[in-house]
């Protein structure tokens, strides 16, 4: 009995202990000491000089760093309480560890540990655009046409991988690469669906990073493929938008939509898969950035982002942002998505001045679909619809879903069955076969349990001649985007249009006293929605595109940096896809997809940056960013100020810099900006050190740099914009310009003052020699306290027709 009692007590103790066991989490840790890339101090790498990661010195230093990480973990943490996922050693010195909160507290105070941060997760920020941007006629011509545009540049894509068999990434035997990319050294990590031959010369390297994801979630082996292969499609879409081959036919559902081309079609592609269908972690993303930097890519593409701002530090000092800072210090341009959480203020998820953040816009291409009713009223809708013979020119019976249900059906009488066409078993086949069926946006779509894919399956299963998904007054208008439909159909997202359809249907439909339809007399025809029209007002800032002002903490405290930086096409972009499409069943089997998001805007900017780097190989990342920003336009294709979509569907208002950044990207002008502004690593440190919100010890901990110098005001960081988060009275800021135009030029300086300010510029005019520099002092005086941001701009107009434009965004707090 005593033995049994002791056993029961022990068992109870074990159960009690297990029930209160701490849950392990992933933490990112930075350690004192220089990483491999910055032995001897942090300085930008000289053009043409890349650290050889395979040198004996580099390998020895890397081994010492890894050994030091292991010693810290062994000394600080209990044996068996942790697992190390990565050692960061190339541009960062640190590691990722999976352990408990109580164990990680021991790390925070351990000698040599600078920073500890919980992994907050990473997510995706989810063709005609070369013509819309003027690339073939204006820019590719300067670079030798599409057979040369981007040649010699290697772009790194940190994303979901790549579909190596897609024609956008094929090696062209008739136009072999001849450029020297000796500055780059990658590797081809083969695996399922990704043989070594996938690295074919167009794809020059492919790696995958999964330690974080495999630790944070249970992998599904059928979709979470442990190779660089893209089972999602997102990574392929992004890569082909930036660097896909030119002139690839876009064919979906046997319909030819035109040709797709990357912005820089001759750039090479280096793949760093770090996100998976099941989960994405910052740990894998940071490991990918670390590897891409030492491999020697010229540009890093981040069409991904953080799930949320950091918890215990300012936005600029998260490990993710510090990784981008050190990539920039290594001479690599970093472009990231601004986020898809618009249109509310301070929704950007890209914060730091050392990375270029892309906002998303529409283009002038639209796909006008229509539903023609039997009374000859035409209703405009959305949908790239496949068509059967005759449909679109002949009328067919129109049937409301709820009027075509099985009599005495045993299915649940929920909206998904009754209104939303989600389940074929709910319908009377004899009624719906050969008819156009009206489905309704209802509770299932509102809570995201219903899908367009299910409507298409029902349509095909029961032989609908087509479907119409109408808006529901109970839920208001819904957001609809053009998408290829494998069955005839159309989306009617506006309640006013839906009411016209339903009124006509009710007038034409005969019901008995019990409400049962005895005669369907309404008819309709679905027009072909696949023919593009190029008459839209564009660009317009997309509703989903995240907005500024930029902020420094979780309280959304505004800071002195403009975000987003630049506007580029991001609404309904055709690009390469992966037919597996595990996250988007409606796109399964397709080689191309029409997607929207700042994920799509980002590679447009990346490709343009590649073209600039190709033409100006000695330019630093900040010079490239400056050229893109100062040459952007604030005007649309009608000559009016670019508009921005608002919270209400269909609402528009004039954009501000917090919507569009400096404006819409202008590739041809960015290749020849006249003047550029430059900021380097030490300038960013001085900027951080000048911010009263940031403790200098935190800066030292995150960057390893001490505050030996500061700026007189954070707004004095030499950016191609001026943002002042709190102006009291007056402030003078300085910008320094460099002439990259190749000849002496005289510039006239002028300003459009933000409302409530007076602006003075010194000097008002200057002449600058080739490669010369010139300071411009900008005196800003508050004349009206508004306690809100007001916007203006500065113009430098050159005698050789260069025009430099800098946005002014100023929060006027007081006039004293």
C-alpha cells in the first residue's frame, strides 16, 4: 500500500509539474564581437571587393563565433533546456535558440549578450507593368534592350522559394549570359522537386532555411517541402516580377493575356526560401538575410514582413531591422514591402531609413466584366471568366440559389447551403443545370469560411452555365479583385448593382402562394471579362497599402522618417506561379497568377534598382534609393495629383506622402537623377544616437556602435525627404547633394511650404561641378499650430533639365 501511495504521489507530482511546464519559444540573440563580414570594423565594402567566405581567415573566424555561441549557451542555460537553431556569423554575430522564458532571462544578463528578442513571426505581403512604367521604350533601350537589362546584377529573394521549371526562369541558350558575377558565390541545395539542375545560370543559387519553422510548428510534409521549391507561388511571383525573362506568354485557362517580363529580365536570381505554408518565422528570415549578404547579392528583396512591432525595443532596433542595417553596411540595397494593413494611419510594417519601403498602386489596366440582364440593363462586375460557346451573346435562365434548393433537403439551413452555393448537395440539379445561378455574399464569406473555389466546384459539379456572386445589403459592398475563373462567372461587389439584379429577378419570377417558384422567366448573359482595357485613371494608391506616418514603438509614436518611401504597381499583377498553389486552391494548376499586395510592388522597385546598379555600378544603396525617390512623380496619367483609396469602398482622396511615399516610381528619370543624397552606416548610428526616445546603451547593444557623434536633430539624417514629427517654432535642417550628372549644372532652389509654415532655402541657387557636393540649409518656421502633419516639397531645378523633388512632412505643434 505504501508503495502504491508513493507511486500515486509521484504520478500526481509529475502531472502537476507538466501542467505548469513553460512553453518553449524561439528567441533571437545578438552577441558582442564582429561578424565575418566586418572584421576590423564596420565599413562599407569597396566596389569590386567582396569578402571571400571560403578564405581560411573567414572560415576560422566563423568557427570561433560558432564556438563562442555554444559556450554561452552551455554556461548560461541548463542542459536539455534549449536547442540552438542557427548561428548568425556573416553580417550578424548571434544565434537563434528555442527555450523557455525563464531560461532566456538568464541569457539577458549573461556577459557578452547584447540583445535578446522573441521571434514574432513573419508573413507574406500578398505582365503589363513594364509598359505602364515606360521600361521597354525608355529604360531597356538605354541598357541594350531586354537582352541586356539587368545583366551582371544578382538579386536575392527571401520568400517562399521558386518554381524552377517556369519559363520565366529558363536559361536562354540563344542568349547566354556573358557578364561577370564573380562578386557572388552561392550554392544549390537540392531536394524534393528541386534537382541540382534547377540552378541553371538564370537561377544562380538556391538555399532554404527551415530550422525556425520546423521548431515553431508541426510541418506537413506534403506542402512544407524541404527544398528551395516554391509550393505556394508567392516567391515565384515576386522573382519573376523583378527579374523574370522577357516576353513570356501568359496563358491561363487556354486564354492568352499577353506577355510577362521582369523589370530587369537579365538579372540573375538567388533564392533564399524562408517561409512555408504552415508558418513563417523571423529566425529563418534573419538567417536567410545573413547568408544572402555573405553570398554577395546586390539587392535583397523582402516581400515579407514582421507580424507586429517589437515588444521590448524600438522599431529601428529589432533584430530584423538590424539585419537589414548590416546588409546595407555590406553594400547591399534592401527593398521591403510597406505592408497590407491600410488605409489606416501608422499601419506600415517597414520602419527604418536604411531600407526602401514600397507602397502599392493600381495601373491603368482594368478587366471590365459585365452581366447583361434580359431587360437589356448591363451591370458591371469583376471576373476573368471562361466562357462556353454562345454565352455572352445568348441569354440563359437566371435562378436565385435559395429558389433552387432540394425540396425536403436534409442539409443544414445555413447561409453556406442556402445562399452561398458552397455545397452541391443543397441544390435541385434539374433546376440549376443549364442556368446562371445567383449566389449571395453572406455570413460564410463575411467570416471567411466560404470561398469562391467552392462556388466554382458547385458550378462545375451541377452544370451551371455560370454563377453570379452578388453583394448582400446586410453586409454592404465587398472587395472584389479580378481573378481567372475556371467556370463562367462574375462578381457583383456593389449593393446598388445587386439590388438592380434582384429587382429584375423578382419581377420576372412567378411564385405560388407558398413562395415556391413555378416559372423562372428572368434571363441573363455573362460577358467575357478577360479583355483588358487601358483607360483607367492611374496610379491610385491601393486601399490595402499600409500608410504612414512611420513610428518608433508599439504606441505608434511618430518619428522623423518618411514611410512608405515609394509607390509602385501592386494591384492585379500578372507573374509566374507554382501550379501546386497549396495556399490558394483557386489557383491550383495555373502557371501564372494575378495578385495584389505590397509584395507585388516591392519587386517592381527591386528591378528598377537593379537597372540603376547596372548603369552605375559604383553607386551605394543610399544613392540608388535617392535616385528612385527624388525623381518620383506625384501626378497620375491625367496630370492630377495621385489619388488614394479610402476606407469606404470606392472612396478616393488626394494622396499624401504617408500614402504614396515620395510618389510613383519613374525608372527613366531615376537612371539620370542629376543629384543624389547619401547616408552610410555611421550616419545611421548618429541618427539613432540623436533620438531622445532611444537609450544609447540599447544602440550599443543592437549595433555594437557607440554614440561618438550625434545629429543636431534626427531630421538631419541626409535622406531624400524631410520629416519632422514635432516642430516647435522653427528648425533648420541640412541636406547634402552630390552631382552625378557628368557636367557642371546650376540649380535654382524653391519650396512649396506646408500649410502653417514659412520656408527659407540657403543658398537659393548654386552651381555644382561633376562629383562635387553642395549643402542646402532648409529653414522651417511654424506660423500656425495645427498639431497635425502638413505637407509640402522642395524643388531643385537644374540648367540641364534635372529636377530633384524632396517631400516635406511636418507636424506643427507650436509656433514658439
